């Protein structure tokens, strides 16, 4: 067996010590991500039994498992090129969010219905070059917003993982033009040293001649 690198050994040690990793393992959850979404939902009450939800970047299934426990009368579409651990309440599309074929499958599954909630836990493959990784993360945020433009009902919500860095503030400012309220939070289940934050936008607004309806509210970090 090849010897582990120092970085791999540090990662394993961190995993063993991490409270939410241990909690997920002990509780039969797919990953610590389960608790991130649970904490977001507890704060913003995004999920009810009848919600129609699109989950982007669903693998390995930490959010999917939580969503299936909540959406007892709604439906869930989960998108990822990698395998997703799920039960029977989830419709899975294998592929990358934003691709034409994936979009066509989403449209077909919705069958003229609209979504109540778009979720994205997508993250870029890390190159180690911070500017490149941040640009890729912002591209993924744009893909999630495009999903809202295509399928989200007026009054619907969006929650995505984002990363603090270049472009995020401007993206959040633009998001205020499309949603009534925008908040940022960092769940306790996120690692303290991580740059990840979650952007939660409530009340998707219809637009007339490119101008959104409703009052614009400032984003605030909690």
C-alpha cells in the first residue's frame, strides 16, 4: 500500500476530529452537508411537504437525504454527473447543470409546472489558484440563477453555496434585482476555516420590460 502524503494524513485527522463528520457517521447521514441544509432550513423555513425542488450538485446525497425526508407530497429533481445516494422520492438527472441535455430533461420532468425552490451545493474542482477557483464558483452561481429564470415560480426561493471572494458582492447586488430579500449565512456545520457561505434569496419577482416588481431589500450577512 502506498504511503499517505502529509496532506492526506492531515485531512484524515481533521475528519476524525470533526464534530459534524462524526455526527453524520453516527446518525447514518450521507455527509456533513445534511446538517448545513438542515440549519439553513431551520433559519429560513424553505421546505414544506408540497414543495417542488430542483437540487443542483446533489452528489453524494447529503442534501438529497434531508430533502426526501421533508418533501413527502412534493417532488425533487436532483442533478449531478456523479452517483447520488437517494431513496424513492427523487428523480435523478445524470449530467452537469446548465448543459442543454440536462435542461431538456428538467423541462420534461416538470411537465409545464414551475419550481418553488432551486438549491445549489455546486462547487468547482479546486485548482489551487484562488482567482481561477473563484471565477469558476461564480460561473456555477450564474448557472443556478439561470435555472431560476427558466423554471422558478414567482415568489419562489433560491439557496446556493458560494465562496467569499472576487465577484460575490456584485453578484449578490444583482440578485437583489430579482428577489425581494437576499441573505447570507454560514451554518455551524460549515468548517470555520472555509470560505463557503450560503446565499438565500426569497420571493422571486416577475419582471416587466426588464424591471423587477416589488421592494428591493438589502442583503445582510448573519
